[in-house]
């Protein structure tokens, strides 16, 4: 798993055991961090048509710092599968939303996967799931279709998108990583509650445990607080995941003051210095 430095955004590249690759989110801003396309040019396998092949492009949600460059990436590489949340498209919640929608519209419908939260791993639930043997993928969010009403304010729409972020856990042999996008406290309260009350290892909160946690929302406190720094904190999700390491994708001197120090203190308490 490569957590790429793309400034104030997310971009995670996963090399699968069979040599194929999955890219989770894209923020192609070469002036901020690395040029992701140069990385992909170096590592992706040839597709046989003069292009490189990206087997999976997964988008956690439709905010600009997670989809910027998506159209250019799609035009440049042979993308086989799209994994995306299921949005209606009446309310544009990002400047890059038009490019996102173009990619969805141009991609073969049978090669679009819209994962939903479930107690069943994707490779067992979906007969069309096309990932290499030995890899398990679980989707914890969103629960289903995401309707963003035109009447919502910009802030309300943003919170709804975060509450319904695509959250994936990818496991291989004894290693696992949870990719969180910008999922917020409301999202994680729903996820944890969904698995509570079951003690079986395959269906209870045990499935939420992971070795590596990709910190939600660039180290924002929205992962464990619903409000400002003085709001009451909930550590239930972090303690349930119980990661050995936390990776924060954040841009230096960003306008949002990410990462928030109270969130970083919670991460340090969990995993140590």
C-alpha cells in the first residue's frame, strides 16, 4: 500500500498479489506533492493497447480533493473497474463533479461496482467480484443510495457526503488496512452500531479491526467529534479498529488546519509515538 503525498488530498495505490493495482481516490496536483501519473506510469502493467492498465479505481466520495484529475486519469489509462458510491446527480457538490459524472457515464455499466455496507465480504457476496485470490474486501459504508437534496445548504451537503463515504477494509494474509475517505463521527457511529450485538468473528465488531488505519479527513477531529475541539469525543470507532499504525494524508500549511491536534493526540494514545 502506497499512501501518496498529493498535498491536501487523498490518493492511495495498492499493489495486489497478482500484480494488478487499485487506486483509491485521486488528487492530481503536481505542484503539491508527487505527480501521481508519473508513479502510475512507472508501476502499472501494460494493457496491450499502448496504455497502462489500472484494474480498479475506487472513489470514496465526490469532493474535489478526492476526485481532482479523475477525468485525465481515465483518459490516460485503461481503467477496468470503477468502485463508486451511488449518488443521484441533481446537486453538484464539487467543482470537479462534472468530470466525475462524465467518467461514470462513459464507463461500461457492467464494470461499475457500487459497494454497500454489509456483513458479507464483497468477494463472497458478488459473483462478478473480480479480485485476485487471497484478498478480502469489506465495505462498511455507505449503506446504500445517497440522495443529496437541492434544498440542503453547502455545509449540510458536505456533511451528508462525509456521513456516507465509501469505507473499505482490504486484507491479505495477516495484513489489513482500512481506507476511510472523509468519513465522520455519524458514519462511524452507524458502522459500529451495525456490527454490535454479534459475537461471531465474521459478523461482529471483530471485522472492524485492522493493522493500518488511513486517518479520516486528513487528520480532522470530525472522525471522533461532532463539532469544535470542545465537543465531546467518541473513541469507540478508533478503539474498535485498534490499529497498530495510523497514516495521515495531509497538505502542509493547509487552510483547514489539518491535522487537528486533539485528533492526533487520540491517534498517538492508540498507537504510541
